[in-house]
C-alpha cells in the first residue's frame, strides 16, 4: 500500500501506515513464534545473526526485509502478508 503513496507529500499517511505496521508486528511475531518449528526458529535466528554482522546499510535493510518476510510467512495470515508486502 505504501508504494501508492507519495512519501514527500503524504508523510502523515506514511507515518500512519508505519505505526499500524509496528503495532501489528508484535502480534505477528507472537503468532509466528507459536507456529514455527524448532528448525524454523533456528532459521530465523540465523537470519537475525547475519543481519547483526552486516556492515553495509543497504544489505542490512535487505536482511531486515528478509527477516520480516520470514516472520509474516510463518504467521500464516493473508492480511498480514498484504500489509507487510
């Protein structure tokens, strides 16, 4: 949804979507953690560890998106996928 908003003219709208995303992220992480297998938890921990040691900002952001995507997929909620996409 954010792709359709002019971030320069509609900063308040962007902030509103990001606030909603942060609020829902807590529940998404909770749901994902309950549904992940031991192997899934290990895979997520490995993604987080890779991000911790990423020196380049662009790559750090890419790792962050990869982690978010993995959490949303693990939560298995269609609406969350749309929001985080």
